[in-house]
């Protein structure tokens, strides 16, 4: 193997480790040092150290452990460089002691207090970020940024807001935490339920970010989705009698079950109506439906937003074909969802369901009342095309394409749809009516 190929392999190993394990490494270090900025700086320096060392020494057998130990050492160095105050000196001493043990054992997680209710570092820090003094959207944005490593653009896409607004929200959150001296520690067990809604929102948002990434060339991020499901499993295990975590896990599993059919062999997006349902994971569907029923029983059949979304996903999963879908039932469930938890995302999904139920005009009227976005323009284009209003459909898709990433599969899908509409708009083409 050439030296260039070897170097590329080493750099790739660093990139893969950071992409897959970076947030867990950061969460472990935040627990150890109790300071988010210090932990972020130390992890960044550890990555730079790996980029310098691994091409020479080779990738270590346990790259995550190597980075964790190195990050702890870097944290000690940062504390010393800053001329640390007495409390930070004590933290540095504790860090040194931890590092001595880790040098031999290379335990990537470190020792956790056995009396702690939450034993997973990342889940612990999500609970920590979801402090009640912060607004619910801010808690979600802060956790997605700090602990899940999402960019402001990705967070904005998940929360259906702008990147500028998200950045401002994150800056204000950090300032409030610093000014109010909000501690980065896991709350006692009695306080966990108060933070549960925000924690569930973070896990669900993390999965959404992986299921439909706003950036990159992939239609989904398998690692991000897997991490969200892992956290949902842990949360369900931690609070098995709480209906909401059970519903979140059910929703994620029912959605994940369809992932194998979402992309064709060429990497192109396959819409729900064209998916090969034989590729759907029936084991995940079965477990998801079971969890949904358990969740509904625990809430006396009074459904929350996650239970309703899971019920919609289960409704799609239970029928053998797209044409067999009970769209009236799905509209009913979306009506309840918009009532329980109104949001642009749920309202857009309801518009699609209403159109699929045969009420395209009503769907277009409802779309006028929803804030415009790349998604809403794309939905409008499809509805206009159903009425053979192809020039308007093309114009709507042009608006959707204006904000779509240049290399994203969703953009390619919209470009193909635009070309299709252009063909349908030609005088010699006489399309069959569609409903």
C-alpha cells in the first residue's frame, strides 16, 4: 500500500471515530470535567493529536479509548495553561487520577457512580441540558448542538426554523447557563419526569436528523439513527412505566422499519407509494406496534403526540400496499395530532394525507395557511400537478430547489419531478387524470 493510501486510511479512521463516537467521547469528558467549553476544546485537541500520531504509529486497537484518554490529558493541559483557579486545580487533580487509571485500562467510559439513576453518559447529559429554566425549544436545540453534534443548519431543519434563529438561541442558552450558574449535572430521580418531555424531544429530533439529513450527500445517516434508537431503548429501560418514552421508541422502530426501501440501488429516493414493502423490517414493525399498544394502555388510551405519530406509522405498516392505505383514518389521526401538538411539520403531513384522501383543493387551501418552506413548496408542486397545473407546479418546485443542498438526494428527486412535469406540460402529452 502506498504512503498516500496509508495516510488516507489513518485520516479516515479519525473521521469515522469522531463521526460515530465523538458525541459519546464529549459526553464522557463533560461528566469528568464539568465544563462544556473545556471538554469541547480538549476533544478538538485530541482529534488534532490523532491526526498527527496515527499516520506514524498506526490506528490504535481502541481508537475511541485512545481519544478519550488523550482528551482528558488535553483538558489537564488546558487547565494548567489557563492558570486555573483553585476549583479547577482540584478538577485537574481528579482528572490526573482518572487518567492514570485509564492509561492501562483504556476504559472509554470511565467509572460511573453506581448510585446514579442514569448510567449512560450521553443520556445523562441530555437530561442535564434539558434544564427547566430553559424554554423547551432551547433545551432541544442545546442538546442537539452540544451532545449530538448537529450543526445549527441541521438543528434548524429539524425544528423547522432558520439557521440564524437557531444560532441566536444557542448563544442565549449558553449565556443564560453561565449567568445563572446552571450546573451540568444529572437531576435526582424525583426530577427526571419534569425533564422527560424535552429529553424525548431531543431523541426524536436526533432520529429525524438522521432519517432526513439537511446536509451531505446521503438520504439518511445510519449511525445517527442507530444512536437515537439506542438512546430511546435506554430511556425506555430507565422509565419502563412511562408511556411517552415507550411511544418514542415505538415511533422510531416503526419508522426505521421502512428505511431499507427508501433508497433504490442507484441511491435515489423512493417515495412511499413506490416502495417495495417486502423490504420493510417486519420484526421492527411487530415490536413497534406492541410498544405502541403498551404505551396507550399506560396512558388510558389518551394519546400524546408521539403515540399519535406512532399510530400513523403503524397504520401505514399494517397494510400490504399503498392503495390499501386507509387515508380517512390517517387524516383523523393527523387531525388529533395537530390539535394536541400543532407544528408546521404535522400540518404539512396532514395536508398530504387530506390530498391522498381525494381532497386536493382542500389540501391546497390549507397549504396557504402554513408558513412556506422548501418542503411546503415541494408539496404544493405535487398537488398542483395532480390538477394538471404543470407550469405552476414547476414554479413551486423551482422555489423548493432554491434552498435544497446542491448534492442532497432530495434535490435530485425534485429535479427529476420537475423534468417529469415539463414532459407532462408539452402539448402532445395527454395525461390521465389522477386523484
